[in-house]
C-alpha cells in the first residue's frame, strides 16, 4: 500500500472527535493534526490521539506541507470560511453538513475548490448509510414502480440550538437523502414552522417539495417531540419502502401494497396487500463508510458521492425553504 493520506481535523466539538477517530483508525489514513480554537478541547482530546499534532491555530496546521486533506467540523456558521482557507492552502477538503448557511457562501466554497483544483466533499452522512444506498438501488431498479411521493420524519426531544433552526440542523439530512433518491431539484419549496422555545429559532418545521417529474415530498422536522424518529418512506406505483434508522435489524422494509386495476370492471381499482419483506442491510458504520470514501477520492481524484455541487444543491433547497419559512412566520403575518 502506498503512503497513508495525511489528514487533519479542525473542530473538536460535537462531531469532530468522531471524524478524528475514524481517520485515525482507517487503513490508508493517518490523522496528522487536530485543531480547535479552544485549548480546553485540545487538552481533552489530545490524549486520545497521541500521534497527532495539536494546535489552536488553523494556519499552523495548513502550513504543514505533508498535510494532504482537512475535515472541517467547526460550528456551522464557520463552515464556509474554514473550508475556503483549507482549499486556498491547496488541501483536499471535507466539510460537515451543511456546506454553508447560504447559497452565496456555498458557491464561494465550490469556486475555491475549482480554483485550487482540489476535491471538496460534504458530510451528508445518510447518503453513505447502507440502508439508504439499498433503498436507492431498489427505487432505481423499478421494483417500486414509478415513484409518486416521499416523506420523512426526523423527530426527537433534542438539544436546543441558538445558531440554527430545525430546518437547517435536521433538514439538511433529509433534504440530502430526498435529492439523492429523486436525483432532481424541486421546482417548488414551501415551509411552515414555529418557535416555541426560543424566539426566531424554529424548533419544529413542516416542508413540502414538488419536483419536475411530478414527485412530491414532505418533511416533518422537530427537536420538540416525544418520539425519536429517523424514517424515510418512498411510495411507488407498484410497491412502497421505508428506511427506519431507529430499527436495530429491519432498517429497510419493502411493502407489496398498492392499487391494481380491476379489468372485470372498467375504471375501477382494487386494493392489493401482498408480502412484506426486509432485505439484509450491511451493519457497517455509515461514518466509517463516509470517511473511507473521502480517503479513496483523495487517492484516485474521483468525484465524491456528496461532492461540492451536491452540497450546493442541498443549500439551495434549504435556502428556498427558509425563505418560505420566513414568509409564513407569525412575525411576518403581524
């Protein structure tokens, strides 16, 4: 095997340490640096990664000529700036979701990657989940028939945030999955939400998307809910399928349900309820799959599944939904 890819991680808050662990342990990867503006965070995590250099200065890390790639896991408002600094130093860049907080910022990051001729990948984790990958394979195969509509629920009694609402925090996951499954951008984006816990920060949101092909999608997003749900359902003309990330074993279920034309009575349909089955889904950790994919793309120079353009597409939809959310808010109605 050739020399391991030298990787750095900036941001050791909620998700950065998980990225660092994977890049530290993956074959073909070497965690060379960890970086965080907080000296306390570095003191906490440095013992777990004794072979990695630690710094509070991103520029010190980026000045290392041996460093090849950097994963950005800073707070969301800093994603775009940090990613542009990484790319300007001619390092390959992985950015946690979402790529940026606006289309303008996301476009600037994509342009920076193009100018630097470096790979940009966005951490839309569910696109690397074996269950979601199998759901896409089944949908693309035609087994479900023509896709009619999709819906997702991402609910929990979760952590309150003050720098992003439920749409941007939770919706980034589901928008990326819907776009991955449909492979189109919506022509209509509508959203409604409420801010119950903190003024101006929606902790619950409902969104509706309509695509050029006629497919529709609905999202229910909340961190103010008694149920913990992470579910995506695809309804086709022949069959239906559900990906449920909260299930331990039955991550994916296919339902042979629908309506068939009754040829003995012109124009009428009869309900069909056939078999229900769950294909075997690999239990490989999605984050490990995602990090491994990033290392492979650094090595071979290929376009990642969730590349810069894909990340930009998600931000375009989120921004359109946010505009609709702003127009429908109680404050706007007063």
